[in-house]
C-alpha cells in the first residue's frame, strides 16, 4: 500500500525527520487559511499516488494566501497521469540550496534492506540510475543490527555533504531507517532532502510503501488507505480476502492458489489469448467468497470469456460450484464460462453445474484453448 506524501512525511516526522510546516486541504478556502497561518509563501502540492507531480504542474509556489487559494482551485481540478486530485498539501515554502536523495528499499540480490543516497536529488531515482548509476551510493543494512552511524556518515561523505550537516544527516538517516523497519515498509524515500538557505536539512517530499501482508499490524496506516486510488474490483476483492489484480486482456480467470493462477495465465498467453485479471480465491473458499470473485470478474466489460480452474484440495468442488451458480444467475451474464474442476468433491460440483450451460474441460490445456476460442467468438 502506497502512502500519500503528507502521510509519509507525518510518519517520518514521528521518527525525528524534519519536515516543512504544513497541512492538507480538500477545498480552496481551507488552503487559503493554512497559507495565512504559515505566513503567506507556500507550496501547493497535489496529493496523488504517482511520481513526477512537479513536472506535470501539480506542485506550484504561491506568494500569498490569495494565490494559494487560486492555485488550489486549479490543482484540485487536475488529473495527473489518470489520477484525480482530491487533496493538496500546503507546505511552508523554503529556499533550496541543494537537493539530495535518500531512500531505503529491500535489495533482493543482497537479501537485506539497502539505504541509497545520491547527490542528484529532485529527479526520479530511476532516471539517475539510467544516466549516472555511479551517482547512487548504497549501504546494506543488517536488519538485526540496524543502520549504523558510520554507514550514514559514509553516505554523507560520499555525497560530498558539507561537514556541518553530517550530524543532522545521521539523525535523519536513522529516523528513516526506523520508520521503514517499524512500519514494515518496502520503500521509504525522501526526494528531495534539501539544504535550505537558512542551513537546515528538510524532507521536502516523502514516499512510503507498506507491505500489504503486514498491514494487520498497522491498523492506523491501513485506515489511511486511499480507496479512490484503486479500481472498484480491487476494493471489493480486499473486502472478501481475495487476491485480485486487474489486467487488460479478455479472459477472466478464477483459480485457487497463486501458483495455479500464474500457470493458468501462462497457458492462456501460450495459446494466444490474454488474461483479464489474476484472481486467487485461496484455499478452502466458501461459496460466498467464490461468488464475490465471479461478480468482480463479470463486472469487467472487457471480459469475453471466463476460465474457472479449480484444483480442489481443501477447496471443495461443490462449494465452488454453488458460488459460481449463484453469482452467474444473479449477474444474468451471457459471457461463456469454461470450467475445469478436479479434486475434492469434483463429481458433486460438476453435477451441480450440468444444467448451467457451461463448457466443461478435462485438462488445463483443453480449458485454455476453449476459453480462447469462446473469447474470439464473443468479439466477432
Ligand atoms: P514530485 O515531483 O512528485 O517528486 O514532487 P516533489 O515534492 O519532490 O517536488 C518537486 C520539486 O518541486 C522539488 O524537487 C523542488 O525542486 C520543488 N519544490 C518542492 N517544494 C518546494 C519549496 O518549498 N520551495 C521550492 N523553492 N521548491 C520546492
Ligand atoms: Mn519528489
């Protein structure tokens, strides 16, 4: 789960990372009032979960509360990379002397978190990685020992940070590490971390991604989830504990188990089709959960055929069949349904489905080919 800039920065601040004074606003008059409180000169920042807001015009400097109000009206009407802006952050404006980058993520090749620093702050780190990879400095963090002061100092030295900022930098690096670790983040990033004209280090931008599998340990953060940034299908799927990812193909897939779901999608691709989604109903799903999965799939207008691939172990074929039938009848869908159902209670499940006019398949290959043929027929 991605956190908005204002959410990330408030987490960072709890760990001693200095951030500009500021508050979030949903309407222009509120922005004006915040700007007045902050002394007039402010930055108005669109809160959307995409990078490069600055370039897209979503970050503007206002010299007066009046201007902050006007810019807020303008920015709240914007769409940035397909995301509607619903909130703006009003931050005190600071004069920047230098922008640097500081971030932590998991390094899968080193098998541990890695802190990255770069003197090339302000632009996207992926761009620095492409153009000047030698400008990104990395230190591996032992998760048991945590970030050591000497490691942060090494980064400061390698980035040519003037000596008078080292102490502050080490405090910030440590704060960022603790924010990362204690919140089960997979990314914590300050870009830019700036040196201001009045000789402070400040986190001007903030980004955090929290591991979804650890959200149950962070109820305060999971409540902050921004449902506007997800497709309705994804919101619905979470409610029922289904793993669902929307894709842009035309064959809806309902499968039990992530590995089987991947294999199913691979086979659809192999035979020339394209999956409309990844959906794992998990093990032992009851009829209601199966039905909600199918409802989500059928609500996607791109879906021209549905492939149901169930290999029952703790999942029972009869439960799956009941779920499919109830969602299918309710949706009054004409979309062809291809079913491959084997394993626990498969006979009972297949018997329940006999009158439903579904296409039955014996093997996964058979099912994939039938689904592709049905989808082609449907798009003619
Ligand atoms: P991003 O484009 O989505 O990464 O948004 P950022 O929050 O990183 O802002 C982009 C750029 O706007 C920064 O790199 C700064 O150059 C500039 N910026 C942001 N806040 C301020 C500010 O308070 N004062 C000044 N002068 N520039 C700012
Ligand atoms: Mn940024």
